[in-house]
């Protein structure tokens, strides 16, 4: 079992009714408590035992099914390979071959783009997938596809790879050449990152003198909003894993309704409205998203005091994926927006 699953089990024993995952869809919410999450993962672990070492790709929206499958597959030592939804058909075809994918989960409402050898991918009809669909249909609402032909050449070329036992996740970025670059990550590496970030976050969300939560609403102290795609390593690790490892509530939903409309378009007002509505304590942003938020707040005539009053639950915004310009840092400081 993984340390994250062990932590979830501990939270399930101590605070079984604490909300672990909350999804937003058209202003309606669906929640899964730590007790429910632990029971779901335990059932899936038994079902997926034969998938040890299997390379499984996830192609889905930010939703409960993505999180559950990612966690469950890690408990049986499967290799999880997220497919970014913005990848082109050619990039997806390269990823499937490069990572030697054996099974693809496609979330509800999505379909893989037409690619070469697409006829080789058929609906998976195995005892495991039948059990998942019948017993976990409440959350696992997409479809599994398995390889029927020979799309792979059995030469795994993702960077830093050696044997399947060395890694649990392969994450791909589009790269400058249009050919996705795969980087392999081991369980030990991931957990070092999770434990380090969890320690820093515990200090950030706790008053140094009293060790009490810095916010009056206990729920907001535990709420993280996932704005970036789960296929982004930053959100996958610092968002999903750290939140559940700490026993916080992970709030998610299709990213366009949370403000990230595309790779080039971001609606800062939509994000800040969500933060206010759901008492969010933390978010992870890209530099251009922080810039848009600062501009949005400035356009509203926000000051240090009014910005804090508008989003009192928001304790910090983690920024990654690039450098933050000095001008944005100055704007952020003027509005007293805490960033890591």
C-alpha cells in the first residue's frame, strides 16, 4: 500500500465524515467523505490486483473518477500515465506508443481523437473492468479501452526509465518539438515531495503562536481548489496527493467552469467567485493566471484590506510552471495576496 492510501485510511478512522473530495458541476456539488473514499479504494484494490505493472493511461476531466483511479491503481503498483486533454491526436498517438500503454480510461463525455491504428483500441471486456463498472458505477462512469493490435513496439523510451518496478507514474509535456516528453517518477520521489509540501503547508495554515487554524471557518482551512488539469504534475502531486495526505478537502470540477477556459484564456472573475462561494484556502496557479487575478482585483479598486475582505478564506496561492515577473510580484504585494 502507498503512504497516501495509508494516510487516507487514518483519516477515515479518525474523521470518517470529513469531506475528502467535492466536485462542482453546474453549481451543484457531489461529495465523497474520507470514509467513503477509503471503502471505494479498498474495493478497487481487490479488483485491480491483477493489474500490477500494467501501464494505464487516464484521459478524463478533473473529476472524482480521475482521482479514484489514480489512487487505486497506485495501490496495486500499476503505472499511471495521464493524457493531457489539450494534446493533439498525433501527440496522443506518440504517448500511447512511447509509454507502451495497455489500457486507457476515457472519462464520460470524452472520446480519444482519431489516431493512426485507432481501430486497435476496443472497449475492454475483462473481469476487472466489468467489476469496476458494476460495483463502482457511481463514480467510474467512463469507459476502459484495451489494445487489440500492435500499436506499441515494446521499446519504452520515456526519460529516466529502467524497469517498471522503478516508477509508478509517467508524466508527459508537449515539448518544444511537438513530440511529448515522458518523465518517469518513482513512489519514493513522489512521497518526498508530498511530505515536504505537507510540512510547509501545515505551517502556513497554522498560527505559529497558538497552533490554531488561521481561519475561523474550519472547512476553509482544509479546502484546496484544483484549477489546473490533473494531468499537470504540479496539480496531481501538490493538489491531489498533498491535500488527501493532509486530510484536507479537495474541491474540483471541469476547469473551464473554474476559470481556466483554455491554454490561452483565463477568467479571473470566475475563479475568485468560486473561491468566495466555497471558502477555498489554497489554489495552484500559473504565472499568467496570477497576473490576471492581480489585474482583476486592481480593476475593482481593491486595496490590501478590501482584497482580504473579498476572499478571507484564501490563505495562499502557489505559483509554478514559470517565473513571476517583478511587476506582478509588486502588484501582488500591494494587494497582500499571499503566494508561495
